[in-house]
C-alpha cells in the first residue's frame, strides 16, 4: 500500500478541520478496509492507526480474528438481522442502524450492545438502506428504550460527480441531528464523507469520515 496516500488523507482532513475552526483531534478517520488484504491493514496499524471499517460480517470476523485486539472496528455496511449476532461482539460502533428489527437483534447478547449511529436516507433512494427522515427520531427513541446508545447519525448521499453536490445532504444531516439533540443529547456524532467528498463533509460538521480508496488504493 505505502503510507503516502494515508498521510495525504490525514493532511487534507486536518486542513479541512482547521478551515472550519475545529480541533483536528475531534475527527475520527475510519479507514475502510473492505476487500483489502490483511497486510494493508497491518501496515496502517503499525503506523499508529486504530479505526478501521468493514461492510460484511464475514470479512469483519475474519480480519478481527487475525489482527491485533486493540483495533476499533466500525461496521459501515448494511447489516442483515441474522448477521447481527456475529458483528455485535466485534464492533466498536455500528454505523448502519436503520430499522426496528435490527435494533431488536442488536440488543440480544451478553452485556451491553455496542453503540450505534442511525443511518439516514434523506433522499429516500429506494436502492439504499437507511431510515427516512421522519423515522429517525422515533428510531432513536426506540433504541434508547432498548438500552442501545445512539451516538449520532450517518449518511451515504446520492452519487454525484462533484463533491459539492453532497454538501446540501451533509448540511441537512447536521441540521437533523441538531433538531433531535435537545431530547437526545448523546446524538453528537456525524458519520459522513468518503473518498470523494470527505473535505466537504468536514466543512459541514462531520465528526467521522469513512475513507477507503483514497487510503488503500483500488480494492483488491
């Protein structure tokens, strides 16, 4: 892999945080390692990175079993209800809570369930997962009633050629979080921005970005 791509991403992220008048230490960069070899993840780990993202339950389990135990694994893909029990013991944070049935499955198991983000489908795209805007606050409340800590919101905006096309969606997600925060004060994280638009996401308030290709190069 080489670390130059990673260093460039981190430098760009820091610059975007500083442009926004924010402390770079407040940003979590999730290195999305899906379809990347163990060696690439280990190289980044040895450089000091600890937050990695996977989008398939089987791949998460395989990598977690072969890599150091202090990695913070983020599950960033759509999660089938029947796979929740295999992801739950490994995940540091689930980015894709989006429905009642998944909440019911996530709470089952030993001890407290890992915290979650609510995935929001603001554009109501039928091919994408995510709660619709009107469903978000009720789902947050339901999760909290079940004992699941909801730390924030996540979005995958509509695909666009220009990173600026994502800006209105990022802004709307931030505004939605601000709207529900008085009743749900723990909803502080905003997971938004990927390889092509993470700087725009940071400018609009992202506290987490999910970057794969810009760090690791093309998927293997």
